[in-house]
């Protein structure tokens, strides 16, 4: 009985100690020092300005992206960080452009706004050509243009019907919206769920047609191709074509704002054959097919690791101010603050600045694959050559490396320059308690909303998909999704200094807590391959969705 009583006492003591083990008490003087450094001695806007105004656009594997990587390494070394280095991964062709111009020469003269798509060739001088609409959506429909396109410029998108503007330009989350985020969406798929098979097939179908179309355009001697921006109001949302060696777009491709694209389309529809003059100075950089991630750290006293990061690459239409020089500046500022205040963490604090995010999280995925866990590539050699987002499976089984066990968490910043209002746990409900404690230390700066829901399309996904705690913050969107995302006006001017400082201080505080806690952050169960029954259920759902779309299309035709 005495032994049993002692056992009960020991268990009771253990229960009392568990919360302390998960979240060690931070030093209040360090918290104060973080705030002082972040608000009174901030360098976040200087970092942002150098990346945007001095270096400029940072397309993956371009000379400017290489310059940005080297500059961030110099800054990290200057701040006293350790193990500052680059890590290479295979990417494809580099590309850059110096200038582009386009004018309407017939039926009247005026200037048009055009930005070349990345990884499309230049013109080798001024070109004058007639513009024609190219309306083919299947490989069979290409034949009707045989022998009709030589020397002409083709329009490859439908014109956009414009409507009365209803979107607010800039937005902050209201208290009601933040409260709603706290509710868990039971119907949402898990953060590591596989892409539905019908979505993969739709992507493959589009890719097959695009390759056939591009080959056809090259064979017909087309002079150029025009694409339409997805937003109106004069905003040019421009991205790129295929960056892989042997797969790049064969003719100069340019993105036009909706208003200029629609102008040309209306002329053609009314029987006028418009002509344009255009010139593109662009080039490929094939000296090295490898791109590079950039890393630096504050060493910890123990073997475990805390990471923070952002993607350093951007699109080329602007200087990538909020996507994602803002995230880079915030994460660099956070680790600078921690180094400046003399934090001596238990866990190594490592900053990762990723390349290739805009082309599908390629850089962060390569880093995770090299260091923490890997998945097998498809057995089909043709499928292996496709981008990851077209693979029929993410690859099973997951092979875990020793460093996987020593990893605590990764914080990502990539939704603009807005304040950090909370965090998505990606379904990791066990992380709520430590996050609540850590956000409590900055309660006067952030609402600290913790939602178990998922968010995607940023580099935290690369960690989450192999069972590592990877997180993205809830940020005030401001005008990120209304006029900046991938547009030609994404510049330094749209980043708000006060919000940037707040984000850096909140992030530094959370990283400090994670790096000094007595235990690593709790984890979700490792992703597992769906069972045969689960795969069959997903296939049935996919078939049902495809069938429903076909029936809807047939119904629309029969009702006309």
C-alpha cells in the first residue's frame, strides 16, 4: 500500500509538471528587450527597401535572385549569425528582361501596356505584326489554323467582361471575422490530404494541350502571343511559362491589362485587323540549372531545431514588395532582434529564405527532402518529369531522416505586410495551449487568434506534408489580394512600416518561446497512405464530380 501511495504521489507531481515542460517561463527582460529592439531600433524597412528598390525583381535562378541571396548572406553574417550558407537544388533555366514596349499602329496609334511572361524569348528587335484571335481549346481544333498564323501575333485568352467594381481596396479582419476563424471546419480535408484525382487529371489535360499548342505555334512561325491579366483596373498580373530546359515557351509572350486586351479583341470582333509594334529585350541564363536556398542560424545549446522563413523569390512584373520581400524582411528582422538581444536558445534558431516558391514551393520542398524526410518519386519516368503538383500521388512511404525527430516547428511569413493577428495550426490542436501562452505575451499587439483550420500555398506546406509542425500566420490582408498579388504595382510603397514592425516583434517573441521551451512542440500523427478503400471512395467522388459537370454542360446546351 505504501508503494502504491508513493506511485500516486509521483503521478500527481508529474501531472503538475507537464504544463511547465511544454512551456517554460520566458525571461520578462528578454521580452522587453525584443520590443525595444524591434520598435525603437528597427531595421525591417531598410531590409525591405534594399531588396525592392536596390535589387528589384527576384525571379528564381535569375541574376537578381542570385544577388539577393548573396546580399542576405552578407547581412546575416554582419549580424553575427552562424552557419550562413546556400544550398542548391535543381530548378531549370534562369531568365531576365530589361525592357518591353508595345504600341498599337493600326487602326490608330496609341501606347499599350505589356509585360513579358517569364521564360519567354525576346524579339531581337522591333516587330510589327497583325493581331489575331486564337480560339482553340483542344488539340483537334489546332488544325483549323494551319497555314494561317505565320508572322502574326495570337491572342490566347478570352476577353474579360468587366462589371461594376465591388471589391474594397484594403481590408483588415474584423472582430467578427476573427471570431469565426476560431471555429473548426469539420468538412475541410486534412492539411496533408492528397489532391483529388479529378483535379490532377484536369491539370494534366491542360498541360498536354498547352504543350501541343506551343509546338503548333512554333511550327506555324507565330511572331508572338498575347495573354490577358486576370484582374481589371489596369493591373497587370504577370507570372511565367515553363522554366524547365526544353519546355520553355517558343515565342515572345506578353501580358496585357484587361482594358488593352479587350480593346484588341473588340477590334477583331468588329472586322478590324489591328496591328502592333512590340519589342522585348529578354534572355535565358543557362550557365547553371541550380537555384539556391539561403540559410543562417543562432546556435542552440541542444540538438533540437526551430525554424522561421519566407520565400526570397518574386515575380518580375514589379519588385515583389509584399510578395514576398515583406516576409523576408520580417523574418530577417526577427532573427536579427534575437541575436541583438543576446538570446541563448536551447534549440538552434534557423532562418530559411527559399527560392522557387512561386513555381510550386520547390525550394522549401527540396530543403525538407534533403534534411528531414523524403518521398519516392513516381515509378513512371514520364510522370517523374512533370511538376510535383501533377503527380498522381505525393509518394509513399515517407522516409524519415534523423533530423526529423529533432525538429520542433517552422514559422512561415508569406501573406503580405499586414499585422500578425493569429496563426493556423493545420489541424494540430495540441499546439493551441503553447501558442495561447506565447501570444499572451504580445496580447497588446496581436489578437492571438488560434484556429485549427488549414491554409495552404505557402512554404509551411513542405514541412506539414511530412509530419513536421509548419505554420502560417493569420495576417491582415490589406490590399494583398485585391491589387498587389503578382501585379506590376507590388512595390515597397504598399508595405506598412508599423505593421512590419509589429509582425517582426510578434514573430521574434514566438520564436524565442519555441527555442527556449523545455519541450518541442506537440505533433500531429504522421501522414499515412490512404487505404485501398479510401482511395476507392475518393475515386468515386471524383467520378461523380466529373459526371455532374458533364450533365450540367449538356443541360445548358439542351436549354438553348
